[in-house]
C-alpha cells in the first residue's frame, strides 16, 4: 500500500504542477511544484518546501494480521531519514 500511495501522490502532484505551470517548460513546472501548498494527498495535506521535501511529519499506518487490523502505528518523519 505504501508504494502505491506514494506513487499516487507523486503522480497527482506532478500533474498538478504541470497544470499550474501552464507552459511546457521544465523550470516553470519545477517552480510550480516547489510552490505547492495545501496539497491533499493520501497521507494527508502537505506543502512542498524550497528543498522539494514535503511538510509531512507523521504517517499513520495499520497492519493486517490474521485478516484483522492490528493496532495503529505512527512513523515520525524527520529531515535525517537515514537513521
């Protein structure tokens, strides 16, 4: 689900930036992408910062075990995602 959700958000975000750019120009599309504010994505509403990162701070997920949801888990995101 996570890969599909990320792909859905990325595709819709790219198409939205292309639409907002209004021209077939790579730099205009990039500027529109980085100007994204309040985008309603699968994981919640987010914006894109000047580095191209989203403002999402927490992802919530549930795992299915034995045909039933097994609790909720939060994944707290930070800028240093390698650790």
